[in-house]
C-alpha cells in the first residue's frame, strides 16, 4: 500500500488502480444515465437498437468525464472537506483526473458521432460543453442548478433524436420527449438544491421544498399519457392498415381493442410502481432530512436521489409505452443501490 502511494506521488500512472478510477468517476452512479436516453427514445417512439445503445455509451462517458473533472476542479476544496477522495488523498494525481476527463469526453463525442451522426453530436456537444462549463466555472454561481438540470434534459433529448428506422423528425421527437425531459430536469434541480448543503447541513425549508417538488414529479409521471401516432410512422401505419382509405368505416377488431386496453393498463401499473419506488427511495431519504437536516442526512438524500432517478426513468419509460423495458430498469435499480454502498455516488 505504501509503495503504491509513493509511486503515485511521483506521477506514475501505472500505479493508478481501477478501484481508484471507479471512485474518481463514481462508477455506480453512471447506471442512472442510460435511463435518460431510454426515456427519451421511447417517448419519441424510437426503437432501442444499436444506435440507441451507442448514444447510451456516449452519455455514460460524458457523465464519468464530469465526475473526474469535478474532482480536478475541486482538489483544493476537497483536501479540506473530503480528503478521502482519490485526488486529495494522493491516490490519483490531479493531472491524471484532468486527462481522464478529457479522454472520456472525447470518447463520448466519438460514440455519439458513430451512433447517430450529426443529430447525436448535436445533442452530445452542448452536453459536454455544459459539463465542462459547470465544473470549471459555473459551479460556484447561482446558475449551477439550471446548468445541471439542463445537462440531464439534453441527455433525455439525446435519446429522442437518434436517427434510424422508425425515427421521427427532430422537431416531432423533441416535442414528444419534452415532458420526460422536463421531469428529469426538475428532479435534477432538487438534487442541486440539496447538494449545496452536503457539508454544513440544510435549513429545514430546503428538504421540505425538494420533497414537495419530488412528490409532484412522481404524480405527474404516474399520469397516463395517450399514445398518438405522428409523422411518417403514423402515415405508414395508416396506409398499411387501410390501403383503401376506409379507416373511419371499419373499426378495429374487438380483440385489438381488448389488447390495447390491457396494454394501457400494464403501462399505467408499471408507471405507478416506478413512481412509488421513486418516492420510496428518494422521498424517504428527503423525509429523514426534513426530520433532521444534518449534513449526513442531506448527503444521503443526494445519494438516494442520484440512484433513485432510475425508478423515475422506469416510470417515464412505461408511461411512453415500453413497460417491459421499464421493468428491466427497475431490476437494475437494486443493483445500483448495492454498488452505491461500496462506492459513493456523490
């Protein structure tokens, strides 16, 4: 152990262990990122194919880049407030943290270009810009909450605008993904409000306010949404269903109506379950902070909110018409919580 620390002090990158890198980028917290892309893609009616998974990988890289850049920028402050982190503890040199951030940013932009071309780069590039601007300049300003909420909003929209078969035009895709993007942004805003008080504790009004906003977001997420076909996809389905233009004269078969009704109930049930799970994790942690708004409880609420975004994403995905995908996100959530006990997401 002593040898490893001595080598790191002299700048040998070969001594940087994977565990230290995982702590630098808050590796488990990245499990909350693919759900943004999935929520945006499903809202826009986009199939989850290789392109969409490529955009997920891009978003994960950019998220990790932001975490590494955060520790590079906060090295002096962390040496006092969080000396156990990899950079102030000396386990990872500060310049290595910057190199990791730069490499992951390049990887994220490259994956976006490979997966979705100009449309995906058009979302990834401003996302990367917000991340770097936040960590290097805006973190200490009043715009910090808006910037980070905007980054999450862009992450959702990145899933909506992925090109390919079945994809809508950019304008239609953005409109359809506006509600899930907004709700994820609102959630992120509550996290940023709490994170200001992770060191010294919070006035009770802060967790009271964030809990109220989270509850409203959960309720809005659980409200069923009508699935209306739009754009070229709708025209294609209409043409194949009624080549003679007799849609109004021949209603859907009763079996189709029953199947649609069951599908709607399933979407509603899964969305409600996700919303309840969201409140059960993040809401409960905020309630503890309301009872005792200490620094420890606020930090726990922030950590719960980072991982607790996953059931909110699952609810949004089910609401958009993909309950099976939403259930898969729900299964990953307990794994993320378990990993977060080993490596802090904050």
